[in-house]
C-alpha cells in the first residue's frame, strides 16, 4: 500500500532517490527526516518503506514534512533489508539511489558533497564517513574492507575520529547505512540478493558492482551520524545466523577466477573455526544452524556465480588489489 504526496515537476527526474527502510526504528525516523529537510541540495525524492514493524508509521507523517517529496509504502510483513530496498528501488526515479538507514542522520551538506563527487566520478558508487551518533568522537565506519579469507568489516570502526581518513580514495565498498549508487548500475547487477534477507547483502552488492566495472570512492567530507543496531542487536542470534549463513555465499558468488581456487581452502578453514569457537561464546546452536543453512544454499550460490563471472568486466588483478591481504587483520578487527 502506497501513500504519495503530489510532487511539483513530477515529470522531472530527481538527481537522487533516497531509500529508507523502517523496521523497529520509529524513534529515530524523525531525526533522519529532519536531517534530510535541512539538506542544502534539494533535488531529491524520498521513498520510505514501513517494513512490517511492530508499530505502523502513520500516513500523516507525509504531511509533517511539506518540503520533502516523500512517499510511504507499507508491507504487512518484514521483507528484510534486501527485498525491502529492492521493492522501493523499483519505484525510484532518481539518477542515483541513496541507501539510508532510518537511524542515520546526514550533515546538511552531505548531498551537496555527494553531488560534486558524482559529477567528478561518473560510473562510481560512493561510501561516506559514518560517525557514532551517540559518541561522535568515534568512527562507526568509513568503508567496507573485504579480507582474502572472506571476512569483512567496516574500516576504522570504533576508532577515534582523530584517526579518520581525510582523503578521497578508491575502496572495496560502501556501508549501506549511508551509501550512493548509480541507479542504472544497481539495476544492471540486479540490486540486492533477496536470498540474503539481511546482513552481508551490501558487501555482496559491493562485490558485484566492482566485478561489473563500477568502482567505489570513499568521500570523507560526506559525514553522517549512525546509531547502529537500532533494529537488531549486533551479536543477537538473528544477526549471527544471517551473517554467518550469508558469509560463504558472498565468497562463492563473487571471488573471481584463480583467486577463488587459491583462497577457497582459507575460507573453508575460517568457517570451520567459527563452528569450533561458537560454543565458547554461547552461539554454538545458532552457528551450526547458520552453516547448515549456508550449505543447503550452495547450489544456488554456484548458479549465481556462473552468471556473475560470465559478465565480469573487472580483472582478477583489479579485484586482488581491493582485498585486504594482512593475515593478522581479522584477529584485530573481528570479535565475532
């Protein structure tokens, strides 16, 4: 069910379509929309999905933000991050899609800075600097790091802002809490993989975009404040199950050519290590369920791999340069 506000210049294509999925984040949504209303760059529309949460967003919300071109779509059930964003992405008219969490608050010049980046770097997607909303002196993440083992994390997560990266640079990928994608690129690679439901789906999208020849640029001046884990705890059974079920699927689908065969033994060892260690962290049963579910989905993952690799434009060397090869990095960055 859709509730739409009549938009001026409805035939004009907006520069940005901002996609916001709300699930158990109602307390943060006004702050998110207030930050969008304060943007200095105004050429955007907002597509908001009420994703089957415990409390419905009232349709009167649209009237509370008369300056925003805002549409509200309801789903009776939780579609997950992947399918939910794909749903509203199909309604988007903008040249670029902005994925924005309901608990992320953009600085007023965020879109203006991103607009400049899109003009300077066409055919790219973009990562922005995320700071912790409740501890703004700390970094929530700068970009996605993908390790040769198949593990992934946010660069500089939990580090002081004084150590932030202050120059734009090519990176592996963007955290979808506040990320920007050319709409035609998002559509070309098929959007998010809906089998993932949630967790690792944005890293999978990063990988497929890179393989299809769309680089990612980190834009440090574009700053957002992110609450994080507003809808589910970071080490909840839900997060552990989906994260570790999806982990091998990302690797199998996307790791190209010779890299796949050279790194597959390491990836298997990492997954086995988590199975061994999980009981000592009180996650033995959920980890076993996750890896069993992952195994059951391997057939589909290999079918997807064939299609992705068949259309690959990036070379194996291009991808190798984007990976983190430090053997000790996962021990430092990953806690579970």
